[in-house]
């Protein structure tokens, strides 16, 4: 399962297909033409939105959660668990890494909004991301040369510290008021997550990391923009080949991306496009994203599993953002691909209700991937059209 967040939105009047042509017989917009050879394997969905989103500068903060920022009186910020983490609790049980969060340096200025990645834990707290291809490569593929007994001792010490912290927290639990206890519950949740991580590290201690089918070079420190995204895609393919994890999120760069395409303006300036240079930069970015995604899909289709299927057959990809264009929060750009959720692709879907919850897509993705849940966020049900035969 792969979630690709674009931050600032798209060139709305050029990115979306004509709403009068739905189903299979739609024309792919010009700026998405790099995906033409994959048109039968992608689906573009219109009229999805988060009813609670009101922050026109946060394309990613609530994208995978659908949370109401002001749900708790007296608090200026609130978030909930992201769909990738719900999926990871099931899909990540047998892999070395429960999930992997990829990000980019300075992404908060790219229209993504608060957060360390696209992912948020069960307490609605941000999960840090790996901000460079170098960091991602070493996390997934580099071998820890530390002697095994030293690694074990390190884990034992971490558990000892955790036990002490947990004991101290429990001792003061009964002395706190309701508000403070709520905060302490969040603290307990964080401790539980650390316990799970330590248990997984102990399970995989001494198990050597696998090398991917296709050799992947160690990335250089200087990669930025388009080449940075391309390398992150290659790293994801390699990680899938060795089944290092089955859940990825990627909060992609925008400023460095448009800079690598020759732009001299900021991403925020580009997002307020009109006729002229800003629109050109915005469209170039959209086309570059389509080209990079097409390359990513090529590599997934070329990578075979033991049963003869391809990685693409078994992955569910979503490319999108919470912002449609400029700072508009309606009709979130949504492109989905891959066979991992059981969707029937090759179509352009326009939901009848222009306020269809984006969380309906997240619920559909979870259910399609075999994860049992009745609701997610503000979902009202699955999107039946995605599964129509």
C-alpha cells in the first residue's frame, strides 16, 4: 500500500478529466499523458473531500486522517490516526518494518502543513519521516555491523528504561484530573508503540537484511527535486522486492521539484497560478509527477513475485493531496492504481455527491486489501463503483 502526497494542489482546469466523459471512454488530460500507456491500470476519482478541512495551506496534515482539527474544545490542533497506520497494524505484522514513512527536507513549506510525514499514530501524533534517499536507503538496506550481543544489550537497556517510565506513569495516574488523564493516555499509547517497535527489533535481531532482485545503487547526498523523487520510488520498489514492508507513505518535495524543472519561484507563489509563468510551472510540475509515476509503475510491473504476479498486481497506490488547486479544499485530486485493493481500473469516476467523504476511499482501500473495519474517519461507506465488475 503506497500513499503519495503532493502538498500544494494541481492545475485544476488541466489535471482533471472532463466530467462529461466518465467510465472507460474518457480522454486523459494532456498533462497526464505520460500515464497514457497505463490508462487501463489507473482510476481518477472526482468529488472527494474532507468536510472538516479548512486549512488551505495543509495539503497533507489531514489527507490520510480526515480529522477535524478543532474537534476538541480549547485546542487549536487535533488529529487522528492515518489510514496507512491502520493498514500497517495488519499488513506489517510479518515484515521487518511495520511501515515506512518517506518525506523531504523543508516539506512544511511545500503546502503539506504540520507533521513529520503523511503518517499519524493512534494518538493523532505525527510520525517522523526519512527525509532523504540516503536515510531511506540505509534504513532499509544497510547492514548493522554492531556485534549481535551489543545490539541485544542495547535493546535490553531500552526496555529497562521503558519499564521504569511506565511504572512512574502508572503511579500518578489516579492523582490526575480528567484532562491530565487524557494526556497521560496519549503518553501510554506512545509507550505501547515503543514496546511494539522494540519487540519487532528483537524478533528480527540477527536476521540479515535481504538485497533486492535488481541492484540499487546507494544514493548520493546531492539528489533534489525530480531525481530525489525518482530515487525514492526506486527505493520503494527495492523494498517491496524483499518484502521489507508493505506500507509506504511519501510526503514529496515541491519547492525543490519545481526548482529542478527550472522554476525560480517558490511553491507557494506557483500555487496562486494565473495565465503566464506560474501556470506553466504548475503544469510542468503536474506532468513531471505523471512521468515519475509512470516510471514507478513500469518498474512495479517488471518486478515479479514467486507466484508469477507482479508487484503492481499486489500494491494499492494513491497519488493525491487535500488541496485541489490554489488553496481550495474541494474535489481533492485523486489518482489510484495497482491491484492490491481489488479495484477495477481504467476508468474516470465522478461521485454524484460533490462532498463525498475522501474517507470513503480510505475505507474502500482498507476493505479491498482485506482489512476488516466498518468505518474510517467520517466515512459513510465504501465506494461501490471501485469494485464494479
